[in-house]
């Protein structure tokens, strides 16, 4: 997981110098360098994967929510995996806010219908969205102290927490894709690409 996080973060940081340079538009006019390029990259990454997660919850038929890939007891059903993603978004974004997790339902361990999980996914993404939307390069580099049931945790860099959330979301979406393929259903990201759209934009 840590390797995935740092790979995503380093790739994004490597792209920042180029993104920050002025570019020449078709008419020869200079385009202004983007403000807060680090924050812009993090926001875009979250927005893109969020669209795929919400699409997963909405597009998979409810009859497949109990589907498992393999017979091992530790393998999650599609619905339980979605619940895990909902839990994780609240967990990471509460950390980034430096506040106690407001979530009161464990969506991974409490049986949920498709409608309940889809609404929960929307709510989790909306909660995280307030953190990502307000991000600037300055606030990204601030240290925050996670709050939990056992008190304050170890201070962490806000951007590291938010990119860890993005990395985890991408990792679990990759797992969700396996369920779509096994059910002979086109995954949300593939469907968007086929229609000419780009997730998160």
C-alpha cells in the first residue's frame, strides 16, 4: 500500500513543474500558470477516482452485491468491499481534517442494501470533498493531528493523508473491476472511456 501511495504521489509531483510553466495557446497568447498546482493535482486525482467509485455502487445490479470472487472466507462480497471503501474515506478525511470520525455506521460489517450503500458512498465522497475542495498548496503542507477514540495520534502531513486516501481508493476500485468483469459487465471507467468521456472532468 505504501509503495502505491508514494508511486502516485511522486508521479504527480514530477508533473507539477511542467504544469506550472506557461504554455502557448493556439493564438500565441500565454496561458497563466495554474495556482496551487499541488492542490490541483490532488483534487483532480480524488475527483477522478470518486466518479468510478460512485459509478460502481450505482451501476452494479443489486443481485450481484453478494457476489464473491473465490471461495475463501476472507474474500469480501462486492457490497462489503464497497462498505470498506466508504469506511476508509471517512477514516482518512477525518484524519486530514484533524477531527474525530463523524461516521457512526460500520458499512463493512453491517449488512446494507444497494440503495443504502450507494447513498453511503455519495455521503462519504461529499464529506471528503469538503477537505479536497478547500485544499491549497499551503494547507496541503500543514501538519495535522489525527483525532480518534483513543485520543490524538501522531502528526502527519495533510497531503500525505489525502494521497493515501486516493491510493487506497484506486487500489480498491481495481478490486471492484474484477467483480464487474466476472459478471460480464463493463466497469464504470471503461464505459466512460468508450463514450469519449474522461472520469473526473
